[in-house]
């Protein structure tokens, strides 16, 4: 230690006196350590093991609480949030009008849509519709925001594949006949209360807006 002090003094570094020890502030001045002495049975580990085995054998012959998957499948109901699929019309075309709302609202950015023009009554159709099932969290936001009931949550909850490309579903794989999704569509209309005139808000009385900013003011004329 003395050699280190002499070396430090030779290079011009002020030496720290060895007599002054560094002191650190403790969170507790005098911490009290709680320690329990183990009994002889606990030291031998016989009694704890006997208790654990007794608990195991007491639960062994009771009724199962968990489902033995995959031998025992899940009970499918209309409210199940499975993987999202697209609704196909009777003529084989998708209901989707490529508005992009589902792609915009998706929190995990799992949907990718490329739209194209069409000669039918609707203006646009999706030429490319891709959902990455590895990114999809099955939140049903896309189903809730869709104005055409074109994308719904199916009853399929098993998604398997050997490569990452197997989990990227294109338009051909996403399309499902409307007959297979009728129960889910009925559940959507009941839950979100769509297409029910009784649930629609009443029109403003006398053409006056209910917005507080327009209180007492007549409705402006349409310029369309």
C-alpha cells in the first residue's frame, strides 16, 4: 500500500490517506434480520415432501378443470374471436369495397390492402388483401369498423404452418362463403346493433342540430 502511495505521489496524483475509511449511508441504521431456525424434520426434508405428496394424491382423482387439448376441442360459439376472414358473395366476389378502414384501425398493422377499380356498382375492389396471422391479435377491431360486414372473426382458432409464409394469408385463402359465417354476422348485428331502425338515433327536430355549437341555429343549406 505504501508503494502505491509513493507511486501516486511521483506522478503528481494526490494520495488518499489510508486512515480515513469511506462511509456509506445505509437505508436502515440497524437492520433487524429475521431468521427462523429449522426443525429436525424440516432439515431432513421428510415432512414437507410428505405434505406435497399428500396434496398431489388428494387432487389426482378429482374432476379435471383444464381441457385436454388437442384431444378435447373447444366449444365453438358465435361470439368466439377466431382468425379474421373475408365474406364471399354468392357470385364468388368479396364483399370488401377496399375502403381501408380495417387496415387503418389494426393496432398490430397485420392487414395490407391494395385496391383496384371495377365496372360494378361499387367503385373499388381489393386486388391484394393480405393478413399476417402471426401479427394478428384477434381484437376484432377490423370487424367492428367495417361498414360492409366484409371482414368477420371466424370460428377457426387453430393456425399452424411450417414456414412464416404459411401464416401470411392472401385473398384466396381469406375468402369464406357467407353461409359459413351467417351465425357470426347475426351476432355482429345483434352486438353492434346494426341495420336496426329502432336503434338508430332520431332525426333532429325541425331541422335544428343538437350540437351545442349549433344550438338554436337553423340547419345550413346543402350545396351538393
